[in-house]
C-alpha cells in the first residue's frame, strides 16, 4: 500500500522550494500525494498563488482559509487558531500517513501542532537554521521538536537539529531545495521575461523583497523608508519589487512600496512573481536587495550579489556574495558602493553556494519511499554525549 503524504504549503516561497519534492512524490510508485494549501496562497491580496500549483498540474485536496484582514499580533494569533481548527479537520478526512512541511511560518506551526495531536508523524525540511530577527526562529525549532524526520540543508544545520535532541538516524543532510528549481526549470529569456513583466530592464537592475523583522517592535516603517530613500537616488537602475509575506506589520511596507512605484517610472511591483519569473529575474539583475531568504539561499548560485538588510536573516550560513548591512540610509549606501566596486564584482564568478549544487528533492523522495514509519511517533531525546 502506498504511503499517503500530505504536503502543506502556505506561501509562494515555500511552494517554490517544495515544487520538485511534490513532483517526485506525485511520480512515485510508493507514495500517494495529497496537497493542502493555506495562508497567502488563498488571498487575493497576495496573488491567489494556489493557482500556480494547479497550473503546474497538481490537484489540491484541501484549501484551509485562515488569513484575517489584519497584520497585528492579535490578527496573526487568531489566524493560527483558525489553522489549528482547519488542519485538524483536514487530517481527520484525508488520513495521511505523514505530513511534509518546510520552514518556519506560523501557518506551518498550526499544521504541525494539529498533526501532533492527531498522532500523525511529520517530516520537516530546512530545520536547524537560524533567523535571529524574526519569530520564525522559535517556530522553526518548535516544529523540529514536533517532527520525526528531518531534511537539512547543511552540516551546521544537521548539528543544530542533533543539539535539539533528535534521533541522528532520522536526520538527513540533503542540501538546499532552492537549488533544484534553478537546475530543473527552463528559465525565461530576457525578452520573454520583459514581456511577462511588462517592464523593460535597464543597464543596472535590482530585485527587492523586504519583510518585517517580526521580533522588532514597529521597525518596519522606519526600515523600508530608509531603503526607499536610497533607492530613490538610483534613477538609472531598474527596480523590481516583490511584496512581503503576511507577517506582523507588513501592510505599511505594501503601502510605501506602492507609493514609491507610482512616482518612480524605473520601478515596478508584484504581489507575487511566481517561482519561474522570480528565478528568471535572478539571471538579469545585479543583486537581490532586502531581507528575503532567497538572497541567501538561491542568489549565490547565479553569481550575483545580495544586500541583506537588518537582522531578519541573521544567523544563516551565507556565501561571500552576501553583503550584510544595518537598516539605515548610510549603511545601505555603503553596501551599494561595495556591491558595485570592482573588487567585489571580480570575485562573484567564483562564489560557492553553501547550500550545495542541487539534488535535494530526489534524496528526500527516496527517504520517504523507504523509511519505515512504524513506531516513529514515540520519540526518544538523544543527548549529545551519547550521539557524538
């Protein structure tokens, strides 16, 4: 009998990373794919990105509406509560043998909490990582403790999951999932991309995504204003904005980006580019700017720079192509001066991505096919002194 694997996805970003794992499960003779979508995927404000999943040829078994029209801590917490209700009902109906989740978002915490109570084992992708400026940090490690299989992107992250007391036989080092999309997708040409975006690239171009640092109270407006103030000086540069996630204090970022784009003809903004257009953009821009994990995980594979602003991604492994800076005008200016310096540009062609060279999706599917789930729910805490 095939194992029923429920893959939970809540954002454009995690679907982009999960895309080829989903494909592998779908094509497997030993696994039965179930897809559950929630969160931003179902919101018109964020582009109704569940349609991208359907356009890729996958059937969605469950849509769980949880987003409220609020980006306050109260609104986010209520969304988590709705998630618990929706996921528990979905699991009761679908009866999966395993839940597969990625990352660290609050929607995913709800899905895993419901799985724990429903006595369904969980496989967690991209655990062991750190993002000190966001509450994702605590959520990610909590998900790891409620999970039974772990697929990590680097040796350092494997060691951190071990440090959490997880069974070493259940931790699999597979590399970063973002690399698979780069290797497997046929990316758009410059002309195709310009036509799709209805935007003409300039000699210099930047891809910009800025999220709130959710552990910092009321910094979103100040930080995005500082960034936009500097970007306003780059009249010779094409500026492509993708909008933030549905996090605490994200709406002010939406508003200020829309205001900026309306008064700067060299800029454009998108609720969601989709995975194909996003990766295609990375071929033709000078850098990823902001605080998105894609600037850390995927951008180095294109041998381009990343200007990583603030603490949201603090603690992640980073390639030498990543320039960290504080979220103020002067530091952002200094980062751009470094980006375009001849010294920095000269070593970009030789940058190595610490998240590997691809193949993570195939490794994950093979483990899912072979792994015996019998008795996996009862976990033993593995002390480091017995592991090392």
